[in-house]
C-alpha cells in the first residue's frame, strides 16, 4: 500500500488583528481536516502582519514565548481537535532582548515536538528583519511526527542550499518553507529554488507565501504557494497569486525512496572534498 500523506498549507491575507487572523487559520485547518489532511503549515509569522517592512519598536508587541505563549498553546488545542500535525510560524521572545523568527511543530495529539529558528536574517529595503530577529541557534531539527519526518526552513533561508541539505541528511521527508516574499523582488526565483532544493535533496517541499498588501509597506505578496515532489514536479496546481487559498494535496512518500535509489545523490556526495565550504 502506498505511503500517501494528505498535506495542507494556507496562504492568507492579513485581517487587521491577531485574534481574527488566528481564528481564520483555525477554520482553514478544520476544513483541511474535513478534507482528510493529516498535516498543515501556515505562512511566516502567520498571526501578525509582515511588520518587517518597517523598523519600529512597537512591533515587538507581536512576540510571544514558544511553546508556552498564547498562539502555540491555542494551536496545540487545534492539533488535538483536528488530529493533524501543525507547523506554526510565530515571532518568538525567549527572554528580554532575545527574539527569533520561529516555527513550532505540533504533533497530531497536540504534543509540542520542538521549534526551528530561522538561520539567515535579511536586512534590505522592505525586509528589515535584523532589527527584530537574532539568527537561529537551534540547529536543523527534523521532527518525528504522526505523518513522517518533518523539517522547516523559513523564507530567506531558501536562498542558502546548506540548510536544505542538512535537513535531508537529518532525514526529512517533507520540509515546510513558510515565507513572506513580494512581487518584483525575487518572484522569478519562487518557482525555481524550492523545486531545485526538492530535487537536490530528494524530499517534498511545501512552499508557502503570503498574499496581498498590508498596512506597513508597499510589498505585494504574490501567493502562488505549492507542494513540490522529489522530482521537482508541482503536486497539483500552484495557488493563486492574488487570493487567499487553502491547498490540500496527496504526497506519496514512497516516491522519496524511489528517487533516492534512481538518482543516488546521497550515495555520491563527497563531504571529504567540501571542507572549503565552511571556512569563514
């Protein structure tokens, strides 16, 4: 019997406040569960606007502890209710002055499995993230969930192949890439980089982008979220570039082993020859 995982993602428009934004995602998750999904992932800092378009201290108010803050606690209840694994990207405060761009991973029974903290932090016009976030320091965890081995890589991380590879070496079968990327900046890379990463590392990728414009800047988030398989093929259609959308797709995890036997990229790696890659 094929090892098929029905997976979901949400690309959403900003509602104007955190409470309604979280409630909207809960309803999308319940609909995904009704459609048979067993795992769902949300976009970067899903419960807030993309405030990094500006550098203002007022936006530290969006930060909360992980896992004991209100949003992750609420998402644990949602996971228990729906029986789904949930990937929850939020703005994390660890202690005073220590802030991270983080995703919590919650198992289908509501148990908190751990977090990924974004490693690569941009600081360019419209994406002033170094003002808010420290670089991630929690490694490249892969989480054993009810549906398989799940990894996370966040937005700007996707431009750096090293993390994709480390997640593969750590056993990931599906990597979620929650993002907030805007039209005109690197849109032509959006349908290039994640499929290439899926091929190079021979696993599934869920690429999630915001959609629409928000009040803190001119960024036009272009959606077009998708799932891509280990051969670099889109699983079903890509989402709209203008509208909110819930995507639910069937991912055949048996394809991972099939591709790894056929292409054998992991067999032919040469870590003994890569020493120069980690020199400062």
